[in-house]
C-alpha cells in the first residue's frame, strides 16, 4: 500500500514537471529579455557549417557559414532561439547605402547594401559594460569555430588568440606602426540592415511609430539597437579567415537631428557671453546679413546670361549692313546697303553703277520696303544683249537720268531703283 502510494506520488510529480517544462517552452519571444547584461557566452551555440559557392569574375569561391542560436532556457529545459542582443543608447549617423558589382547565377549585377555604424562612448559606463559582453561574444564564437577548424580550413586557429583570422566585431583604431589600440578613440560596430519587405529592419520612435528609412540618413541620432548575431562567415581557400555577420533587427530612436545642424559653440556659453558683451549685436548682424544677401542676389542677377537671339543667316538670305552706316545720323548709306546684298546664284549680275537706263515711259517701279529679319532679295533684271542699232543724228544723244535724292528713315525707307528698260537700248557710236 505504501509502495503504490509512493509510485502514484512520483508519477504526479513527473507529470507536473513535464507540464511546467512545456509551459516554459511555449512562451512568446516578446517575453524574452534581450538586454546585453544578460548575455552569457556558455548559452551561445553554433550549428554545423553550411558550405556554399558563389561566382566571381575570377571563378567560383567556396565559403562556409556557421549559424547561431541562443539558449534562453536552462541546460535541462533549453529554449533555442536566434541570438538577439539589445545594446545601450548609442550614437549613429543613420543608414548608409552602397552599391557594388556582384556576380550571380545569371551573370554580373549591381548589389545594394544597407548598413549602420554605432559608436561606443568610452566615457559612458553602459557602453563600456556592453563592450565587455562583446568580448565575451567574440571568445564564444572562437570556441565554436575551433570545433570546425579543419572543415573550414582554419587549421592553426587558436581560440584564445583569434587575431586577424577571426577579428572582433567591434572595431578599434590601431596605430599604424605599433599596431596597438589608440587610446581615447571610441570604437565602432557595423551592422547590416534587412531590406526585404517581409523581413525589413524596423526603426521606430519611443512610441513604436515606424520611421521611414529616407528620414534616417545623414543624421545625428541616438538609438537603442537590437542586434541579430546571425552567423560566422568563413572565406575558404588560401588565407582563410572568418568574421561575424551582425544585422540590425530593430532600433528605437530616442534622439535625432539633421547632421551638422547644431553648433558646438552655440551649445556652450560662447554666444551668451559675446551677446552680453556687445548689446544690440543681434539686430546689427541681422541687418548686415540682409544687406549681404541682397548684394549677392544682385550679383547673381547681373551674371545671368542675356537671352540670345537667333543669328541671322549670311548666305544670301539677308543684307549685311555695316553698323557704322547709322552712326551719328538717321540715314543709311546706300552704297553700304547695296554692297551688303547677297549674290544671286546662277544669274548674271549687272552692277548697279554700270547700268545706263534709257527713259522712255518716265515711270518708276516702287519695290517693297525690305524688312529686317524677313527680307528676301529681289532678283535683278536680266538685260538681254541685242545687236547695236546705228542711229544717224546730227547731234549726239545724251542719256537722261532722273535721279532723285533718297532719304532713309530709321524705321522704314523706300529704296529707289533704276528705271526698268522698256525697249532696246540706244548706244551712241562715234
């Protein structure tokens, strides 16, 4: 009787323990605290290396990836999830986008990468404590990498001194000669961003309202990052090396302003001291700035190019009248006007001054007034040579010319033309 009671009690305790363990493994990820102080290197795990290849211009390159998990439970009741670490408030300049050449299955293409750099302030105690946890993360990854060193090609890898074969994800600036870490310079950490629509890095304000990526470029911001320690990437072949691949899972923005929008002197007491020493300086400076802006605008207006008019053609489409013909008077130079007329192709041209008109009808033909920019040349009359006629007269016949002075107006002028011959020319032969 006592034995049965004891067995029953043991069975009840076992069932109760199993129910408790099942309840522990069914909680949501929102209940997990990812704060960096809770990170333990012993709970950091790695899977078997995944080996793949990718194409380059030099050929195929083999690489390996060791994906990580983290045990948020206990060794007896493990709760394995992706490894997320939440950092302290850190400074960042926002999202940086780069484009570079890559080669895929279908040939070369442009690959786009988005990332963000975080700066650890060595004067801040939380930042220093977080750096200690990243050192622990680095050594935990080296321990995992050592277990697969032969498979990934890191045969002489020492997990206690990983060195350049497996550098820390936190970058410290070093002296180029001695190689020692330069004191006083804040270390940094780079994390990539997921840009896929179904798995995009979420950036929000303190109320959880999403912030679009375009508004988070070229800024001076302070954020609380949540990093995803995704995998260790090992490049195979000669000179094999490994490195952490860390992605920004999400971030909460607690402060943001446009880059270089705040003066260091303005944040200090420099401005207040100078304004107290020089009263009325603000109004005077405002007036000076307004004057400078007006002068700059006037200078820009004067430097603006004048509207260029179309250059008139000079290949027989328009008269070329020298500008000096109009200087000082309102009359044009007839000789300059006529000499500027374009030649008529394929027709004999008789100079005006050599023509001897014979007046019979005493009638003149008034030609249209040439208009500037729309003038079309009037063809010159063609004189057909006829056999000379001999006229016997006692007195020589003098040609009569009816030449009247021409007055050119500055706007419109009528140009007299020599009379048109209506009959055969009379030529005096001595």
